[in-house]
C-alpha cells in the first residue's frame, strides 16, 4: 500500500481496520524495529522479558534430559489473552531434536515449552523465534 496520508513532513501508511481480507504476493511480517533478542540466564526454566511483538530467545545451554519438557515464562507487554503466538526452533539445536509450543498465556506473558524428543540428554543453547498475532 502506498504512503498516501499526509502527516506533515512525511506520510503514514493507512491503518487496516475492519478489512475482510489481507492478501499479498510477497511477505508479511515485522520490521527490524519491531523485533528483539534476549538470552536466557541461569537455566532453561528461567523467565525472560522481551517487550517486542516478534523476537529471538536464546535459551540457556543447560542439559535437558531425554524425552523431557521444560517450560519458562516469556514476559511481554504486547501479549493479550486473545492473541496467537507462533514459536519455532530456529537454531542452536540438533535438527529434529526439539519441539516447542505455547502451553499457556495471559495478558503480559506466555509460558513457552521446549521438549527434547531424543533418547539422550542434550545441552544446547536452542534459539527460538516467536511472533505475536494480535486478535481483537
């Protein structure tokens, strides 16, 4: 969509509110300004805070036992209780060894769970990507 609403010196893209469809032939996503990074301290169950609608969480490299899940809290002021959060393993771990999901959420935070799917303990600094889709 072209910049077409004058705001003085520059132009502001129009807000898309109440649109029935949002279609694109290319990409949809967040700008670099909307993204952030955080590194988990202490262990894999330590809470992190990242107040951005999208980002990367580098988990602590503590060992995670075989066939075991660990959860931690993502504190984030952008999260509302109606939102959808997409989370996936993006780096730092053995390919195919983990699954991750949001196991619960409230306004301002979500519980992220990472599960080691292998038959052996893994001590890797798994990197998770997430994006919040706001549902009104």
